[in-house]
């Protein structure tokens, strides 16, 4: 079992196939009815987003079963290693392609970290639990900024190469909007500096 911030992940079987069961855990600090409704809606939303991303040509697990009332998704087991453990410039380029494709369709990932991708011969996006629709450039900028900050803090020595490859991957799908998004990231980072001082 793997415990995440929002969910518990279990290795299971779906008929004769190895599968993953993802169950959103109740939060004691939230009112029960509100918590149940939030977990149910996020479960339905994530299963739809993973399937939608697959329609855009991105690799995501196949969804086998969704139980909104138990807040559970049973999905394909994807062999490989979390990208955060084996990150390379090529993987960063591919993640950039994925993110740009999502943004082109106005989908914000919401939790853009290398840990949410499995690396094998190709990468697979395995978690879209916080994704949502938005046309706002600010939201797209926040997606990229989160990835940038994680690279900077976790892969300090390779940060420039990794982030440049990520941006090249993004540009390979949609270069038109990237400059404006990067300008928005600069605004967000300036805002943050002023709020800290």
C-alpha cells in the first residue's frame, strides 16, 4: 500500500489483470457530508480527466471501474518507475509535451510533479486527482511554476537543463501561448517575493 495526501493506493486484481485501487481517504477535519461529496466529485472528475487525456493521445492508465460512493477508482497497473526517481532531460521534455497538450485543451493538472508520472520506455501520467478546467493563463502559469519549483528544490544541480527541456517539450506542442505564460510566472514570483518581505 502507498499512502498519499489524498488517497491510499493498493495493488489489486481486476479479473485476471494486475490493477491499482485508488481510494480517497476521509478527512476528519471536514464536515462529513461535505467530505463525502468532495471525495465523490473528485473521484468522478479524475476518472474523466484520465480518460480524456488518453483521447488527446497521452498515455494514462485505463480505467476499469469507478465507485463514487466509496471514492474508489480501479485502474490499469502501469509497470515502471516513478519519474522522480529516474528523471532525465528526455523525461522532462515528454512531461512538457503532456502539460502543453493538457493546457491546449484548457485542462490544468493541479499537482504537476515528476512523481505523478511513471517512466518506462515512454512516460505515463498516473495521477490527475486535482486537475480542473480553466482558460485562465494564471492557472496554466501556476502549473508550470509548481514543476519549476520542484525541479529547483529536488534536482538543483540539473535544474537548468531539466527545466529548459521541459519548456522545449511544451513548445513542441504549443509555442504560441508559452511566452505569455512565462511572463505570468514572473509576475507570480515577483508577487511572492513582495509578500514574503
